[in-house]
C-alpha cells in the first residue's frame, strides 16, 4: 500500500515510528546477499518473537493459538490473517560492506549503515481494541532488541525520537513503564541504578524462551566499541557452546545483546531469555554467562 493510500483510509488507526539505526543492519533483500533491505515481514517476525517472551504460563497449543490470533498463521485449525499491518513510508536498502564480526577482520556482508532512518507505520482497523497492545510490544522491542543478522550480537539496533533516555535509571524506569502496560512488571525484581536492572522472581516454567533478566554493561563513546566488546565476549565467554552454537544444529544464545544510546554514550543491553530446560540453568551455562557479562562490563 502506498503512503497516500494509507493516509486516506478513514477506517484504520495508525501509529508512526521514525527509527534510526544506531548500529548497521544486515538483512537480505530481493537480491539476497548483494543488497540489504529493511523488510516489514521481518519486523513482524521480531514482534512475534518478543511477544512470546512475555507469555510465561502458556502451553504449546495455547501459545500457538493466541499467537496466530495476533500475528496470523495457518498452523492451528483456524487459518488467520494478522489484524496488524506494518508499512514503511519508502524502501530502505543498502549495499555497504559491514564487518559482522568486528573483533576480527574479513567477515563482510552487504548491509545498511548506521544513522539511516525509516518511518514505520503500524495500522489496523479502528474497531480493534487491542491496537495499543501492539504498540506497547513495539516499545518493548525498542528497549531490548534489534533486527536482522547478528541482531543477538548488537547489529540492527534502532531507536526512535519518541523514546530517549538520559541515564541508566531513566532507561530502567522506561522499561518498567512498558512492562506495566503489558501487565508483566510485577513478575520481576527491579534494581534501578545497578547492572542487573531486573530479574524474574520465580523459576521459568515454559518450554519457549521467556524474559528472565536484563543487564546493562559498560558504556563507550562509539557503537563500534560496543560491537567489538560483544564480539569479544561471544568469542571468549562461550568455550563450551552453552551460550549458543552452530555445531550440530545447536540452539541460539539465551543472551540477546543489543546497543542503546543512553545520554551521550552507547551501552550494551543484555537480555537473558530462559526456558525450563536443564541446560539453561546452572553448570557450565552459569560459568560461561559470568565470563560473557564480565567482558561487557556487567558487575
């Protein structure tokens, strides 16, 4: 749908977000590896994923059915189209050579450079009462995650002019406000002014990854310093592969790292997503996590 068409539809409600990428984003477009492209389908997938991380007490079937009501799908007996539409005001593409392993050299992919902007429009029919909920999950994503390849390791981090923070305490208060709107804040112990800003009060009982803790590492003057620190932490803090591995179809890391500008500095934001599997609790995982967090200045 073109921008003019979006603006003339009277039966819809919309929310605009002007996103600025503070770290490069690598996301394959129509030309695959030759050109990166911001894709709304990928953004909806990210929102889906982070919605799941706050669904603590649902079994597999309940989770899938509710997820498809909100985001669409055909896995359950009810084939659904998502009530939420995501548009952009104009295409965003790039073929800059981005080193996706900045602590090393020679690992370049086509990407979209930092400081590029894109206007995202969330849209749905006016008779839907849950539009605000989608926007709250979008705000949740804007605190803790990025997009595209290596998003778990700091790439594709974005911020919007509508959400800014002057201090770690300000960031913590902002995240708490979002989780209050999503009725999830009271599941956590909050530690304003500390490196571990929240931790879940009870053990994780779900089989899918859910929010367990959020850490803020040491701030640096440039985003590239943070990306290098994250790469170094991934290299030296994961000797046993307990923080994610590609060997033998290994699982993704439970530690999702992104970058946010807070005040005048860039900070690593590390979100721990846990399941009820034993490998996510205790033993080598806790040892490797400690090394990983220390490398990023979490004390």
